[in-house]
């Protein structure tokens, strides 16, 4: 291993929060996001939109992505095993929350 690559790896600048489970359900997610940003580490969070209320409470992250497994109710039933009934409506609620957050962020930005 090249020493400069090891040194680079010991000082991360990006953190992906998406690989196992639903990251917004981690009880300390907001604290973790704040810690990342205090250390100038960007946050990349992927959610499946099953918990719109948790998104409302989420601290801002650098990049927020929504993983949508299907475009219709029928295809969702064939492809996925959602945790809750009515997941398509929940996803649409999430999109409304996301649009609201984007509008608020735009109004607050200089």
C-alpha cells in the first residue's frame, strides 16, 4: 500500500449512509449527521421513503436520494416486500415532504 493512499483513507471526506437497512431509523442519525458536517465530511443518504415523518425530523444532509422500487402499486407488489400497506401512498407523502423541505431550504439560502 502506498503511504499517501493510507493517509488519504484515514481522512474521509464523504460518508454514504445507505448500505444496510433504512438509515433514517437509526436513533442517533441526526447526531451522526451533525458530527459528519462538523468534520467537513459530506453525507450521502439513501432512503426508501417508508418513513416520511422521520424525514421531516432529519437534519440536513449533503445529498438525499429516494430509492423507489416500482412505479405502480401492482409492480411494487410483484417486486418488493414493503413493511407497510399503502407504501405507494406513503412514498407520495414523502415526495410532498421533500418538496416542502426543498422550498424551505431555498428560501433560507442566501
